């Protein structure tokens, strides 16, 4: 689980062609199916504006300064 309780989803900066989709803890069961659709659009380069907004919040390179909202 990440410090901000949000998953890490997006292209890895360190390894070309590698996508992160981790850190969902128990949320994976709930958001996994929808996230699979976003990941599909990411891979085939057909992201919507909404997808880009979601992936920005879940970016592997984001700053993890925030805390979990539900604590």
C-alpha cells in the first residue's frame, strides 16, 4: 500500500515498455476491472482526457507527500 493509499499506475521511467499497476491493497478487487480498461487504452495509445486525469493522480513519478484520505 502506498502512503497516499492510491495505486501506482503508469509507464515506468526506468524500464522502457514496462507498466506499473500495483499498490491497490484491498482496493484492487473494486477498481481492478475499470483500471484494466484504462491500462488497455494506455497500451494502445487511445487515452481519453478522463484517463489522463486518473493516470496523473496514480503516476509512478508523483510525489507521495499526501496521506491516506480514510485514516
